[in-house]
């Protein structure tokens, strides 16, 4: 359910934390194994850049995923995402514990998902985002559906959406643009 610009701006106003699924959101949803059985995941660099910008503005990010993967631990550590809750058979219980631990209210959280296990989170947060290639049910429950599919910049698009609506995006961009060499 795409929302009008004003309603979307209101939903974005209080967002302080992103809660992200992994497979189908931070990745394109493929699960790839090499010959030794090691699982490979492919992450989009601009999602990572967006998450670093998000964190630089004092915002929080967390992962709640039903699967467990060492690659997720490594990528989350690179991006300073915490907590990382893997192997969560019941995402809503994990989310409730996350809210209790952080002291945040649901309206302060943007959840990004792509499939049926994400529906409880999408239905219990301030801003529900489904990636472009999410299942029909996730798209129907979303306040915003990205143009980018999962694993191809959908998280970056979400970050830009929220930060633009909070009037923070331009200052983040300006921080990069004002960087200059000191001695040449």
C-alpha cells in the first residue's frame, strides 16, 4: 500500500532504527554454495555505503534473519550493525526483544522485508518497506515499495528516503563534498 507523500513524510519523521532482513533484502535472495558446501552471499556496495552514512548520523541498524550465516556476521561487523539476530524462527519475538533492549517504540523503527516471515515486522513498525521483488503480501503490507529489488540497492534507497524526509540527506552529502586535501 503505497502512501501519499505527506503520510510517508510523517512516517519517516521519527525513524531512528532500521531492522533489516538479509536474504532477499541485503542480498538478491539467491543462496549459493561452493563445491565445499560453503555458503556465499552477494551484498551491494551502495547498501553498505548507505548504512555507513546512516550510522554516521547517529542512527541504529539491526538485522533479524531466519537463517544463520558467517557471511552475515562478517558484513554486519564491517558496517557496525548490531544487534544481529540470526536463526530467528519467530521474527516478531526477536523484534519485541530488540525493542525492549533498545527502548525504542515501534513507530521509531523502519523494517525492510521481502517475504512472508517478515509480515509481522512490517505490520508492527513505523515505516514498513518491501523491496521491489518482494512477495505480493509483503508489498501489500508495505507503506513503501522500493524501485530497486533486494540486493540491488533497496536498502540504500530506503535510507535515502528516510533521510531526505528527515531533512538529513543533504547534510550527509555535503559532508562528503566538503572534504578537501590538506597538503598537496
